[in-house]
C-alpha cells in the first residue's frame, strides 16, 4: 500500500484531492494547440474517478476553461485556466481577472505581431489575461521568441514570463498553477484532503511544490529536473493512475463505513 493510499500519517486510508494538467498529461502534446486528440474513453474514465473522489478532482492548465470543457465534454469540472488567471470553483462560480489585465494581455499579444509576420511557424495563443508564444513548429526561433516576449512584456510589470515545452508565456504576476491549487484546497470538496498533482512541464513545478507543502505529492510525467517526489512514464499511465486513485478513494470510503470513528 502506497503513501498516498495510507495517508500522511500512515494510520488510515487517505481522502484524496486529485489535480492534473491537460497538455502533455491527459493528452499528448500536438504540433498546434488545437490539434490535440482526446482518448475516446477519457471523459468517461474521469467521470468515474470524480464520482469515487466525491468530486474532488480538478484540471489546472495553461488552457482556458472553455477549451477544457470542449475537449472533455460532457464533463464540466472545476478548472483553473491560463495558469490560474481564471478559475471555476466546484460550485460553478467563475473567478476571473480584472478586465484591465485582460486588456493589457491583448496589448502584449499585439506587440508580438511583427514576429509572426516574419515567421509563419510561430503561434500566439491569446487567453483572457495571458499570452503564449509557441515555437514547436519552428524550434530554430526559440531564442528569437524569448527575446520578443521579454521585449513585449517589459512595458507592463504586471506580467511575468514562464517557459514551458516549446512555449514561452506571459501570465499575471503572482498567479500560477500553485496558487490555483492552494485556492481549490481552501474550498469544498477539496479542503481537508491530501492533494495529488500530476503534470509534465516546468509550468507545473509551482503546483508540485504547493501539493507537497500541503501534505500531498507531486507526480511528474517524464524526465527532467523537478520538485515532484514521484514520476510517471507517459499519458497512458496517467489515465491508469487517475483510475487507480479513484479506486483508492472508493476503498477509503468503504473502510470508513465499515469502521466509523469511535
């Protein structure tokens, strides 16, 4: 029985809160963000885990909330989008940024347009309050993209830059996947549970750290330096892990029913 299953103190089965990234974790990374493919049985598998976890399951991603809804339809999960810039709580309420930050992100994206005009393989992904510059189709422009993004962001210190896999992103300063995870953990049904965060990229490091500081565990997909204490091999293994964590939660629930506190 694993540390996750037995709980932090090892005395009783854990009540888990499961959080996962999307691109590179639930789905394979694609050349273009819109080209990702979702396994046909993934929404149903997640729905089963959500039920077993008593709804303590959320996606924390660089994508926007409506994009996750599209790919995981018909699910309507708690989601933190754009690296924490927007968040849909478990009760369905949506927290979003000040409109001025959204307008500032649009202005930042416009400052990148000259770079796109000269390099057709580059993609700017506009989000509410954030901007991602993808160079997966033109890796030779990695340094040019970093320079261009630094130049575009220097006009507004409300943004910070974070690098991911073949992408550099400007996000509102002070917001991250870690702050999103901490916000979820203050609310039902996540509060009081042991957080597990699964991710694959440098942008997931804040969430690994947050989960572990809250008594849980970070699980990194793939190689590379990380703060996460555990690793997992590939996307298929993530799907199996989510099913397994749901089963752990179900066993914990049955054990609690059979052996209620004195």
